[in-house]
């Protein structure tokens, strides 16, 4: 038996969330809307995490980078 591209799961939503879902999901498309929302959330979360890591790395290397820039600027002033 081959693997299905989809797998059935049981998810519990609040009544308010379900009402919102039914307002935006065409009839019979709840699963697609939930799938899109989960993917969007994970991608956005991943971008935020990457931005946080890049900021932390930049802060950690700031002193070294300033020192290197100062060395190069000093060399570029030479005739």
C-alpha cells in the first residue's frame, strides 16, 4: 500500500476560531485553509528566527568588524 500525500489528523479549535475558518474557507476547503495557515505561520516564524540569529551574530562580531574596517580605511588613505 502506497503512502498518501495527506494524512488525517484530529485538531480541536475554539468555536470562535471555527466560525472564522468557516467565513474564509470555501465549502469543503477547511483542510486546505488550515494547511495554508500552518505553512504561513511556520515560514513567518522561521524568518523571525533567522532575523534574530542574524542580529545576534552581527552584535557578536561588531567590535571585530569595526576594527577590520578601520584597518582597511587606514590602508586606503595611503598613496
